[in-house]
């Protein structure tokens, strides 16, 4: 009797684990086919670059400018550039370097204003 109860318990556990694995795999499959916004931008820029026939160093330059401008108005780009300049000036005034500089810039750029 004990052996059969153990087998039943083992089978139940196996079914639960199998079900969880299948659910996790299905979840991963659906999320991997959906592109996040950065991946979508990369896909669009790559298609645009391919259509224009750019290659090598010219493609790198094209992709860089395309990815930095997709989905942002010129006004937004100018605001971000100005914010970067301001934060950089503040960091230099504080004589920050290395990890301190990176931490400060990250905090400064993520703050609103």
C-alpha cells in the first residue's frame, strides 16, 4: 500500500512539474516573438538601411543616427542633449571621475526637469 501511494504522489508531482515547465515554455515563446521598443527600432532601421543599400562603416553611422532619432521629435532630442550638457558641466564642476561620474550622470539624467 505504501509503495502505491508513493507512486501516486510521484506521478502527481511529475505532472505538476511538467505542467509548470510547459506553461513557462509557452510564456517564453509568446514574449520572444514580441519585440520591445528598442528591438522594434533596430528592426525598422535595419530594414531602412538595407533598402538604402548602406554597408560597412556607412551602415554603422546610418544605424547609429537612425536608432538615436527614431520615435523622438527634434525638440525632444534637443532637450536631452541640453540635459546631458548641463549634467556633464555639473559633474566636471564637482571633479567626478570613474564610478562616481557614472553614478552622478545616471542620477542627473534620470531626474525630471
